[in-house]
């Protein structure tokens, strides 16, 4: 039980900070579920978290990464309807639409018909939005690549990987890729040295 009577699900610690663009994308996703669902989620959070999330969130401001994790986990606990995997993938896809779509802060990283251009920039995009952790890009073919999370700056979190799967899938689609496939081939949460996401498209 948290101060003010709020409760939050147990989760691994996430260290460091994230840019407001990530928190804003999650809040837009939450609001898209409707006002009643939004209130159910927010009321499960602490008063301190609610004060931040109900206030003005700025894209360029740094926020505690743990705040983002608490928001994501509470959304999943309240709204997943027993299918957490689908919800986290959907949340990742929504984030890509928000930040890579028209007017999105990451729109300059899109080049129509060239998914490799975006994927090649994933390490830079990650570094600008996270105070810790590293992602790497490796081209594996004309229409395939692997994105690696070498160090996320936190304990391994399998749900976060599902969000990455959704984001990568939608990002490649927005770059013009068809029949996009994204599969996590190994995961730090299962003892691997890195989280590897194999991306391919037609």
C-alpha cells in the first residue's frame, strides 16, 4: 500500500531517467483507452506520481525511469484483460505512431522506403531518450537487421522487450516495410548477454 491508499504492482527497479517524449506517449496511449480507464489506472498510482502525470509533461524534460515503469505496469495490471503480451506490443506500436508520425519528435528519422535508415539511428534515438543503457544496430541483409539492447541501464524486464517489439514493428512499417516481422531471439531476462530483436520485411 502506497501513501494516499494507492497501490502499484511489484516490478524490477529501473534506474536513471527518460525523456518526457516516452512518458507523454504512454499517457496518450492511456487516454486513448477512454476517460474511465484512464482514471482507474491513475488512481492506482501514488499521489506523487499522479501529480506529475496529471500535470504538464514536457518532451525535453528528464523524468525518473521508475515513474515510466510504474505507469506501464499499472496500465498492464488494470487494462490487460489477461493478455499482457498483446497490451505491451500495442503500447510499443502506439508509441511509434506518436513519436514517428506526422508532427512527432522523431519524424526526421523516417525515410520512406528505407527502414535501414531508421534502424541505423536506433542507438542514437535510444541514447537521446535514456540516461543509461545502449542499443546497437547490425544489418543482416538487404531487408533485415538486428537491434541489440546491450545494457538497458536497469534490471532485465521482459515486458519492456515486448514494447520494443511493437515499436520496431511499427517503425519499420512507417518506413515503408511490408509484411514486417520482429522476433526477440534472446533476452537478458533469461540470462542472455543482450536482448536481440531480429527485424525483417518485404
